C-alpha cells in the first residue's frame, strides 16, 4: 500500500439541521493530485477539514494508509495543510517560518538547516531566508507556506484554495509550479478549489461536488468531455444545454432526439433512452455555416451577440427553436464572417452532441 492513501467511508457532517457533507465515500491512491471542485457551500472545504482533523465527522470513517484516523487529533495525523491566507508568522523571517515545525519536533540544528534549505530550494526561494513575510509578494508568501508544509514530509498535503488571493497571471504560473512540485515530491495532494481551470490544469482526478455530495469523480478530460449529470455539464466549463425528447437508438447506435421540431442524432452518452432528457454540446464543437446549408444535425440560427475574447470570438446564437447557445470561433488572424444579426446554419455534430441520462435539477443554460 503506497503512502498517502486516503479512504473516506460514508462520511457525514451535520451543522445543526444542515447536512454539509452527505454520505461521501471516496478512495484517493497515494501520490495522486486530487481536486475537490465546487461552488461555495458544496462541502469541499468541510471534507478537507475532516481529513485534516480540524472537524469531527458526524458519522463515517477517515482511513489514512490503512489506519482509521477518525478519532485521531490533527497533530497526530501525517498530513499538513496550506491555507488560502498563508498563515505565516509575520514576526519571523522565511527561514524561521519554515523551520517552526521542525524545531517543535526537536530536530537537531544541522537537520533543521539542511531540511529548510531543501524545502526552500524546492519552492525556488533559496536566498530569501532572512526576509519577513511583509517584504514578499503574495506568490512568494504562498511558496513559503508550501515550504513550511513540505519540510515536515507529510504523507498528504491538503491545500484549501491556496491560490485564491492571487492575481490571475500569478495563479496561472503557480498552477504549473504546483503540479511540477507535486510530481517532484511524489506525495498525495488534495486540493480544494472553486476554479475550474485550476482543477483541470493540475489534477490527476477531480471530484465535482454539489450540496454535500459528489456528482462525479474522473480524470479532467473525462469530466469535461463526458459529464455524468446536468450539474457537471453546466458547472465545468461552458456547456450548451437544451431540452430534448429522446426516442432510442438509430441503426448505428446514436440516440435520436428532438429539440423542438428539429431532429438530431447524439453520438455521445447513452443511446437507449426515451422520453424527456437534455442534450449538451461544448461551444468549441459548434460549427457555423452559411444560411440554408442542409444536412444532418443542422438548424437555422441568428447571431445575437459577438464578444471578442482575444484568442477566440464568442458568439451567442438564437436557434429556430427559441433556445440560445454559444459558439466559440478561434482567432486565426482571418476575418470572422459572422456579424450580429447574421443568419447562419448551426451544425451540432453528432460526434460532439451528448445525451444526458441523469438530468437532475433543471439548470439555466450557460448561454442565457
């Protein structure tokens, strides 16, 4: 059994009548970069705090490397936590902040010097030993917090939205650095975030959470390309969701659906369903063609809004059914031939159109 393995078994947390975490069961192998993704109040931070030992479960079990740690206090768990606010000691310099835990463990001065030096080198802060936190940028302070956590060599590092206070450019830089760091040290990272890009960029697997429950656990590509529920499709990235009526599979295994009075074929998701459902397609898979173009999975539309994003143009299209969808056209340097008010044909390729069997609670389309 590899170090840093986590098993959550029927985990629940109640705050009075509110169920913050609702019967979660989850296995995280040792050495994985695992993210819990969801909006505020979904239960992700509460779950992280229970793994750390800062919150006690109302019921269920937390098993770390095969040992039930549910009743074990935080300081006796082989885990460490990095917080969003860094929690550095302002009166101590970088060296003493990082060395704090080692000195509490009564490590020898030689060991302290060696391990602090290794930790600072790992986070690219060699030479910053004598600086105070107030003399450092937010990104540098976050690196100090990481070094302080890693210097104790935990089996599991818990990260509670650690990049949330940083500007967008620095967040992107540190996303790459964090993933590289995790691969270097080889320990389990459990990362809590509401930022979809962070989760997609860094994670080996993602748990999408809602209302204290896990909606789906899968690698980033699968979460994005094959959402299991309407919630996951709508929450992760931008998704065009449309009400449809399914009527089973055609002779090549695609699901036949009607959106309004228009018939489509959905080549992704379950084909053998019938009745009310939803279909979804990502904006970058929507194809725009000249007005009047005929063919399978095509529908008339009108460009209602045109938004320049730099690397792409976002178009809001009103379909003949009355629904609105988004199309994303990459900026290749060539003129994009669609202005606001242009009549177009919208092609929703069957290979990109997914029928959702678990429609859950109805959600507004991302295009609205």
